[in-house]
C-alpha cells in the first residue's frame, strides 16, 4: 500500500434514525460504482474501509462504510442487538436512494452482515434476498458464544473475549475511562497485540506505516467516549446471536487465510458448512490482515459481479 492509495480527504456523512440517533458513514472508492455497504471489524470504525479504497476505485465499487452505534461518530444505542444493525443499514440506504446493494463484513463485522442478510430477507418474504443481492465475509468471526469456536482461538483472545460473558457493568470497569482514554490517545499500544499470533504475511503487511496509521486511527475511534460500542459488541459476540444460519439462502462468499492467527480458518469452514449457499476460498499462508489488504480487489470484483 502506498500513501497515494489512501483517500486524501474524508467527508463525514450522517443519517438520522426515526428516534433521532445519528449514524455516521463515509463513502470511498468509485463514487459512480456499484454500492457495497461495509461492516467494520472489532474494535474499529468506518475508517477501516480506507484500506480498500484503492482496490474499490480499481474495481468500480462504491464503498459505504458505517460506524456501528457507539463507535466513532455514531451515537450509542444501549441494549442493541446484532440484528438491529439492519435498521441502520436501511436508514443509510434509504437516505442514499439505494434500491439494491451488496454487503461486505470484515472479521467482527461478519456476524453483523449475516444478521442483516437474514433479517432483511425476513422483511421481504416475496424475495429471499430483498434489497441485498450478495454478501462477502472476509476472515469472519465465528459464533464464539459456542465453546467449540471460542476454544479454536488464541489463548489471549479467549481471555479477553470471556469478559463479554460477564455482566456488562464488569466490562465497564475493566474497559472504563482510564483504559479507553489511554488507547484513544495512544492507539499504537495495540500494535504488539496485533502481531501476537500473526503469521509472517500479516507481519509484513502490518510493517507498512500507512496501514499501521489507519488501523491506529480506527482504535482511537473505537475508544472514544468510553468505548460504548466496543463494550456492547464484546457482550453481543459472547451471547447467542439468534441467527438461524440455515435460513440465510443469499449467495455468500467467504475468504479466509489458512494461517489466520486472530480468527482461525475453522470459523470460515464452519460457516461454509452451515450456510446453504456459501462458497469458501481458503488462502494458504495468508493471515487476518493480509487477506483484506492483498485480496480486496479480487473480493470486491467477484462481489460486484453478483450485483445488478
């Protein structure tokens, strides 16, 4: 990645829900391209999509990246569920006049894309797809509320994630103001954590200062105002998602590195077995960061081939 690939300017846009809550989003890539709504990872923000801006321009994709509630510039939504994100997606899509669009979920954004694909299809029973025409999951986090998927993860990740099984007030103490303020102002402290279980391909990608700067900015966004979005995500990931995976008939492409040390390949394989219309592309030697950075052009091109 080179500096010229990073968007020089970003225009913050806001959509307002019926209750008055603000949803922050940015548009990247080709402004005349086919629309794809982007679900960022955990903890992160809409600015994560800066990393695919150049690939989106080349592929002709219009990326619309949303801050989930409590992240970045989006208002917090106490008590929200995974499936509630579909309401935010529709709010933004309606404001932009998008009749049909694709979805892409990176890492912890994967569960949100699946919840959205299922719920919007339920809202449009005459069409199994509704307004969503295709989905892509990139190194998606599996259902870690199930012990099988949780135990497949690195021990350090398991230790942190289990905090989400505790009452939310406890995570508020552990990730309270001192911790979040520290990470908001010095997000580079997370850099060593990213490399903890990273294969050589990930370490090579993370060594790029441009990529590191973008990732650090997303951490600062996520930690803003006490990290309410990240704390809610942690709780939601570790409790039953109430998603009937077998009912999601939308075509879903899954891309996962076989050497992923953050979200193991077993998670992608589990989804491929459970989702009735999913295809899994396993990438030998690739990790959690190298896949979205090195394969984004291919992922976006194949996703757009399924859009009208």
